[in-house]
């Protein structure tokens, strides 16, 4: 007869022994796929801007190319050109927007995979497509800069940046020819003031503070400072060289890593690429002035990985993930749900900083690398 102690031991073994992952992973994947099908089948469709996008695309397909004049039921067109091209395709595929059960194209994840495979130009093209859909992908640009620096150096990184810029110009051509200032002013509008009633994250601070210039400035400064902390204390540790040395070489118009570029590049593993890019993304989301419900697509898939990288106890990881799921499913948002959204984001960022601090990289001695003193 099997005892309770034996059942408990077996359960612990199933939950903690990596040897079981080979058969557990396919089962979990199948279960998740079936769950998604049930949700799509049973849960009523929630309208979040789909009709507005279809209205905007209909105007574009009718010949309107002036961004300032294109608008839908919820407001003007504020996303870049690739967004319009993709939804034009969906407009055709979905019978003018009436058939809405289609999958999303996740350019960010495709780009990350390409960078992990060291297919940098391919990754940059895919990333540029994503940026052409929504400028929120600018949040990961600092991490991409670090990855380019460590793997290929500054000048190759600048080449990738040039490709990004050229592609954005290419994508914008039909709209820029009509009204170039109108296109870039709407598609990449950094001064946009969001409506308080739609915020998911900062409802608990009140509308007056939410709309204030001081709050916006504080978020921007917080974003810059946290990125700088991660860059200096975590991301650039991989180089195994003092920050001052790298800055000195850049000021001399030299590659910051000198003749050890290849050695440092080998330290940039797929896990490093994924962690750095997703961390940069979640930092940006934490300091975003306003998050709307569709923004959860940028966060949901990355949270389990980042919580794992934090090294927190699994029970705490599951609790934070569950709290995040609950908070993003509260509609309309409340003071409590918005506090949970911000709190989980802050704990995730802090956890990743703490967890990745345990990684050690041997310092490359000056006499081994180059002649910088």
C-alpha cells in the first residue's frame, strides 16, 4: 500500500526533477493549447480598438494617405505604417474585420530568436517590422544596443541602427509623401497625453497627479536611472572590463572592447540575450505613463521567464504571476488592481537585478586584451 509520505515524495520528485521535463513539457504545451481553444470558443469577444483599426484601414484602402486625417471610433491613427499594412491584410482576410479569430504576429519574439541565433541583420529587419507596428518596441532598444556592443562592437551596432532607420523611412513612404510631419508626429508621438479612464497601472495616484507634468518627468528620470543601473551593474559586466576603459576607447573613436571582441562575444549566450531584452522591456513598462489592456501582450509571456531569472522561491513566483493575471483581468481597473500591476512589475525588475547579480564574469586583464592603460 502506498503511504502518504511516498505520494508526497513522488509529487516533489515530479515537480523538481529536471529528468521529467522531457515528457512534462509536451503535456503542458498541449494543455495550454486546449485551454486557449476553450477560451476562444467560450469567452465572449472583448472589443479593444479592433473596430477602430478596421475603420482606419478602410480609409487608407480608400486612398487616404494623410495620417492627420485618418481616424476611427476611438480616435486618430497613432501607430506607424506597418501597423496599417498588417491590418490591411487582416481587413481582407477577415471579411472587412467581421471574422476576428486570428492569431497575432509577434515580431518581438521572432527578433529575439534571430538575435539569439546571431542572425543580427535578420533580427534587425524583424525588429524594425515590429517597431513599424507600434513604437513601444523602442523600450528594448537600449538592450539591443548592449547586445550589439558586446557581440560586434560599436560600428557594427551603428550599421544595424542605420538599417532600422532606413526601414522606417521605407515603410512610411506613402504617408510621408502626403504629409511627412503629420506621419511622424502621429506615428511616433512622445508627447501624447493619455486618458486617465483607460489606465491600468497608475489609477491609484489620482487623475490630477496622473496628468501632471511633474509625474511624467519623474517617470522619465526613473526609467533612465534604472536602465543605467542595469547597464552598469549587470549587462556590461559580461565584458569583464571597467566601464571607464570602454568609455575612454569610445572617446578616442576606438572599439570599446579592442582585440578581445571575440572573447566577449562568446559570453553573450542566448539566455543573456533573452534576459537583457526582456528586462529592458519590463523596465520600460514599469515606468510607462499609462498601460492599456492590450499592452499585456508585451508582458504576459516574459513574466514567467523573468521571475525564474530572479531566483525567487517558486511559490513566490507563482503568487506574483497569479496576482499579475488577476490585476490585468479587472475591468475597469481599480485602485487595488493598479497597485498590484505596478507592484508586480517593480518586484520583477528588482528580482531580476538581484538574481542576475550572482553571475560572475572573470575580468579581462589589460595585458591580455590591448594597450589601454
